């Protein structure tokens, strides 16, 4: 009997906490993405650039015009892929990026329960959308992610499932988000600037745009930075202690 040859070692790594945090940062700080879709007539893959934000659980949010060819294509076949990750100076192929595969669900009607939350989170990262988002030909879409692939740089490739970086949020956390964000922006702006000062930013005026149970996004003009709590919050009551821990760390 011919012996069975050993399986070749997998070229991929098992995602650790550092890799998962990188995936969350790439997705939640991305303001734009490459959107891959299928042409309904030729079935050929096509690519567009779209503005992007994320829901509380990390699901991508899109605001699309019905006049765009990719929006009409999603009506015929909702399967899409997104690529996020900004390139800086240096070798672009050695810089981290995240690929997502899933389905675009929409358009979401203005009277749907989730619409107000999705539009609030989208416009927090894209203020100009407050204007054109009211046009009748624009609509909100939410991407249901099926799988993902993280390339963290040379020899750092990680296949991911949706549960690796999406976090469910209960009604308690959803209801608290706006209240906590407004409180931090209005009453503790010095803490937010202090957090960014420790990261090397000399600029003031940072504000929280969006928040989730693991952390939040700080924005200043077109810049977006992700800050994660020391521990993920379990309930809305835990947000206070999470921010207190970050503030105390500024004095260490």
C-alpha cells in the first residue's frame, strides 16, 4: 500500500488577539473601500470605490445612489467583497489590509428600526452625507459578512470567520451609545485629546464619532483613529469604568 503523503503545512496563521484587533481597526477606521460586485448582464466581476462606515457590531454600512451601476447590480445579486486598508509611504504590498466577503442587504427604508442608527453612524464619519443622504435616490445598505481574510503584511495571513471580529450588541448598549458619546465629547474633551497626545498627536479637537463594546473611533477632520478599552464592556453601565481606566492611564 502506498503511504499517504503528509499534508503540506498551511500558509496561513491562526488569528491571535493582536491580529483580531488589527482587523477591527482596519474595518472600523476605514472611510472608503473597494467594492467588488458582479455585472448582472455579463456576470463579470467589477470594482467601485465607495464611502464606508460600520454598525455597532462592525457590519459595514454603505450609502449608495440608485443611479450608480453597482447599486443596480446589487439588486440582481447581493454578493459582494470589500477591501479596506489605507496605503502609506513604502511598499503597499507590505501594509495591512482586510478583505470581506458577504451580501449587501438593502435598501433599508427610512422607517426601518435600524435606519436612524445606521445613518447616524455613517454621517459621523461622512458629515457631507447629511445633505445628499436626504436625496430620494440615495439609500442605506448594510453588509452581512460571511468571511474575511486579513493580510497583516509579509508572511502574516489570517483567514477569519464573521465571529472573529463582529461583536453582537444588545439593546442596552445600543441605547447608551449616543448618550455616552455626547457626554465624552461635551464634558471630557481633554481626556480624548490626552489619549491622542499619548499616541503622538499634537493636535486638539478630537471627538468620538462611533463607539462599540470594545472601543471607539476618534475623528479630527479626515483622520480616524481607533482606541480600544482595556476590557470589552458587558453592559452599558460598564462604559463609565472603561473610560475612567483610560483617563487614569494618562497620569501613569
